[in-house]
């Protein structure tokens, strides 16, 4: 199972690397958000308790989360493409556990997201935001868990989609609110009460808390913080739930034909 999952993950990553336009577009969009919003909002960014912090510094973990979220979920579009091309049918008849398919596709999407995040992390030392060894390991763990959780979410949704256009439409309506209400653009404090509760139940907000903490606090302080540990627990639970939902999707038996074969069977017969 491990060899099968590793082969699928490697295929996903190699396919991504061989598309330079996709690589440039995936990294370029978060960089543009960071540069333009950071430069435009820094003069007016003065939240309580964050004196001396520029908006560029505050927004940096949010850009990292944006990259992980979008890269991980949109990498699962290949599930729809593989189904249309017949590759997925060949994978499904292989004598391996269905969990291997989930781990392979989700693992490949996670590698793609982490690859892009590592490029963006190069900017951290130039802003004085490079944590120590312990903090760096915590940042890496947060990135891995976030990528696994959101790639698993994308996989479970893509598995039931019939077209990439439909997947894009659903994901854009679904993803942007998750990211916008995570605290990436503005602090969770001093927002309306109803909005604060919406942000508290948003898993992306907890993932961002886990990611942002090591940039500003020492590991010992974070590990003694009940709020931070709660966010870690929510993030781990989100990863487990996403992988479980993806495995359930794959194990579910389809009734009748699906995909192009179903469309062909449902088409009305022409004149004799």
C-alpha cells in the first residue's frame, strides 16, 4: 500500500513540476496579494496590542495559509481529469486498499502545497520573522497538517464532481469565505460578536493560529497557551475527518455507470 501511494504521490508532483505556467500562477497570486495589500494597508494598520507591526508582517502567515489552502485543494482537480482520461478506472481495479488511493492523491497534493510554501518561506528572514529551530519545526508541522487537511477536503469533493468547471465554481464560493474569515486579513479581536463566533468554528482560522504562533512567540510559551493547544487539536481533528471522509467516498459503491460512460448510456438513441 505504501509503495502504491508513494507512486501516485510522485506522479501528482511530477505532473505539477512539468507545468511551469501552473507553478508560476500558483505562487504569483499569493505574492501579488501580499505585495499590494501589504503596501496599501500598512499606513492604516494599527490594531490594539500590535504596535510596531506592519500589515506586511501581519499578513505574511495569512498569505502562507492562502497558498496552502488553494494549492492543496485545487491540486485535487486531477481526480476529475484522471477519471475522464480513464486512469482512475485503472487505479480502482488495482488490488490495493482504497486507503492507498486516498493517501497517494492527498499526499501528492500535500507535496505540491508544501513545495510552494517553501518558496514563500524564503521571504521570512528578510522581515525578521525567522523563528528558531523549535519554532521552525512547529511552522513546518503546521504547514504539513494544514496541507493534509485541505487537500483531503478537496479530494472528497472532487471525487463526486463530473467536471472541472463545476469544481472551480464550488471551490471558489466555498474557499474564499473560509480564508477571508480566518483572521488572515484582519485580527479576530474587535469584530462583531456574530462574526467572531463564525470565525471560531472555521477550521482555517485554527490552522492559521497554529501557523502564525511560532513566528511571534517562543515554543515554550505556545505550548503553555490553552488557546493555541485548542487550535492544534481542532487542526488534527480536521485532518483526521478529511482523510476519513475521503476514504468513505472512495469505498462507496457507485450504482450503475458514472462519468462519460453514464452520459453516453443516458443519451437518446438516434433514428434507426
